C-alpha cells in the first residue's frame, strides 16, 4: 500500500488557510484587496466580536456574474492573471486565487454579488467548512460585492484557541484597514465594530485631503512634524511624508512603505531608511514615515511570501541607493528658514493646506511644500577648524579656540539690528543669554530658545564633513598586513567591491579562496577593530548591496572632534556673536539636531505664551 496519498480538498484548503488566514485581520486584508482590485470606490467594513463572530465587507466594484461565484470559491481560480507573463508583471494586490477558498474552509462564508449596474438582481453563493459544497441562489444586491464571514475557525478549535482577546484582534484588524486606506486615497472607507462607527474616511483627491487622511490614520502629531517629499528619477519615483528627527518613536510602529500600492516590510528598505536617519536620530529611536515607491511591476517580484508582505527587487542596490539618497537629501535640506510661523489658530495641526508652519513644541517645520534638490551651500570652515579637513589625527582644540571662532562670526556677518524694518530672519534676533547655556531670541512667531553648545556642535560637525569630502580620506599602509579568514562568498564580494573599499581608504586584497589581507586603513581608524569592521561591511554588501559602516566610524570621530571643539556652557557671548550663530544655523544642514540627535532649538509661539499668562480669558 502506497504511503503517499492525495489530500482531500477540505484538508488542503485548511492547510492553505494556515498560511493565508492567521486571524480575523488576515480575512479583512484578503477581502479588501479583492475589493480594491475590483475597482471599488467605497468599501464598508462591519465587524462583531473582534472579527471572530462576523466580518461583513461590502464594495461598489465591478461585481461578478452568477457563473463566476462558484469559481471564486474554488482554489487557484482568479481573473487577475492567465499566464506566466502576467505573473511577472503583477499589477493587482491579489493574484493567487486562494484567499476565498481558504477563508471558506474555516468559516461560514457567503458571497453575494451583482455585475449589472442597471439591475438590483444579484446572486449569492455560500459554503461552510466540510467539503466546500457551494450553494448558489438569487439574491437582491446593487452592483458590487458583499462578503460575509461568520464564526471564524468554528471547525478548527485548535486554531480558535490561539486567538487573542477581542480588543487585541480588533486592533490588528483596524491596522489592516488603516494600511489599505493609506494605499488608496481615492477610495472611501468606513469601519464599524459591534454596531459602532469608528472610522469614516472620505476619498481624497487634493493634496489637503490626502494630508487629512494621513493625519487621521497616523495622528495629527505626525503631520505637524512631517516633510512632504517627492523625487522622480525614472524609472523610480518616491513620494510621501517623512517625520522629522524630533518626531521619533520608541518602536517602529509608525512606518508605512508601499510599493506600487502594496504595503510591504522589507529589510532592504528598512536599511536604506535607517542609513538616511543615521546622522540625526537619537540613539535607540525609530523614524516615522508614510512613503510610496513606484516602479515598473516587472522590476519587482511580489510572489515571494505567503502573505505578500515581502518583495524582491530585480535591482535591489539601485532601489536602496535611490531611497537613501532621496531621504538623506530631504532631511539635510531642512532649515529654520523653511518655516514661516505658527498658523493663526496656534495649533500646527489645524491647517493642513499647502502652507508651512512651525511646530510650537519642537521648533521644527510642520510641513514643507517643496524641497530643493540642489547642492548644499559650501561654507568654509571658520576659525581653526579648517585644519581638520581631511583625515588627520584628532587633536584637542587649543584653549580659547572655540571662542575665537565664535568671535569671528560677529566680524564676518553684517547683521541688521533687531527692531529694524528689514525682514526678520527665521530664528530672529538674540535678546539675551540664559545661564550661559541657552540663547533667547525673538522672531516673527514669538520666542526662540537655542541650545548654544548643541547648535555650534552641529555647525562644526557639518563643516568638518565638508572639509573631509573636499580633501579626501587620509590612509596609511600597515607595517604588518592583517590576514582575515572569511567565507568564499565574502572573498568574491570583497573582490567585486575593491574600488568601494579604496574610496574609503581601506585596501583589501584577496589572499586565498577563504582569506583576505588588509594592507591599508584610514588614519583615523588606526585604533579601531578594523577586522570586525571589515566583516560587518562585507555582511552589509551581501545583504543590501551597500554599506555605510566605515563612513559611520569616520563620522563618529568627526562628531567627537566637533563636540570638543564647540563653545561650552557658561561661556558668555555678545549679542553680535549670538546673532551670527543663529544665522549660521539657518544655513547649516540638519541644524535642527545636534550630532547625537537631540534638538538644538525650540519655538514658543505668542499664543503659547498668552496661554501661560491666561491672556484673552
């Protein structure tokens, strides 16, 4: 007797359901994707018991003919692809034809649909577990489709035991609705739980309406501290909203990335975003973003994960570099001069139009209508810091050197006096110094407070980086080359990226099938564990096609030099010196944060000051 047997249709569908239907949220995801693929412009979701008792989803899409309903409940039956060429260029969210069959095998499923816009007579197909026998009958229904799922996992008690509390399951389900609502601004969504309407999202066609939906889903605080970016470099296009470094999270729970309208969580994308925020994000924090990447469907494989949460790019390195470059430039281009003041209501979230506003809690801009993709201003290193340009051995600043540089500011910059008729700069004019630590300044919006050391530290750091870029990285040969045992794959990657290593001052030669030799290193890394650094860089090159570990180590040294070379607390500055520091902040990249990711300045609007003193009440 043969030990290999064909599985029954019921068992095969339940096995497939184990991959597709993990919890009620999985059912909502699959059905909503079918609704969007059907061209729906409105989708209504009704849920009871967190989705385990009832899930009813109605759309106004194209609908299905009566003959198609039994096929829709069969495995591997779909209208979205017909050939291998279609699979290689998938433009729809669903394409496998497994979802409804898998859902029907573990629930009581009813599918009602009508494809005739001039008639209200539709058809209904029902099945529940067992052998998937489909019962077809006429049913009144407008054009579109309604999918009703009752008693999820009623016939698989073991699966039902693994469901969490009603609140937890509904939270997962609600998150799925939010993700799909962000993927399609042109579709209206409504969500009802246990008879109570929780979300009603109107379709958004204008920029302000899209922002309103993002604020509804992600919270108004995100939109208060987000930049809108758009970078089109055919065949890639990236657009969306990225949170400012001051709006960081303790967890990666506010990160939405869409590829051709499909939500994904991809390590390559996560690495590119992490690299872009490396210089400005506080240690241990996570950025927030809602980003959309558009490219030719043939350049991305979406059929690599059971739930389609992961994708594979044909040219992953190009995608990685494009995402990194776009975000890196967008964050670098943020200047205090980009903001125009607090809106009339005093609440940065009150107006989500095309204007710009200052966030009154952090002093950062709440929105930027456009980004300049030009080159950053080339500022010569002031004072004694220009000598640190290339990669020379770090030396401690001479006594009084930082103050000498700050005094030079007052001589270099000709500044109008506060109260003159000239336009007030974004950070305003200095009024006084508080405790030798903070600069108090007045601008058009109200009071500006600046952390003197943190601001000067960022200015010095950016100038050191500029000097390094212009003079190059100084390197030195090793008297005794270091042999490193690696795998054959790492040897091949090192040989392929030899030019990459040399550009960073590191010369790595192949010594054997599983051996590399380090012959030259950057001068500034002579006290570092270069062998471990090389292994980490090779791991990044294998995984992501690029690495910034060497540059990160070099930047850490520059950051230390900038920290020690910046003006210290309890140093008294004159008004012209303080004003000159404010002007430099307005011109310096990433001046909203110090080298360690902490904010350098904050804004107190006149409305906030009035509230403190109960004015107007």
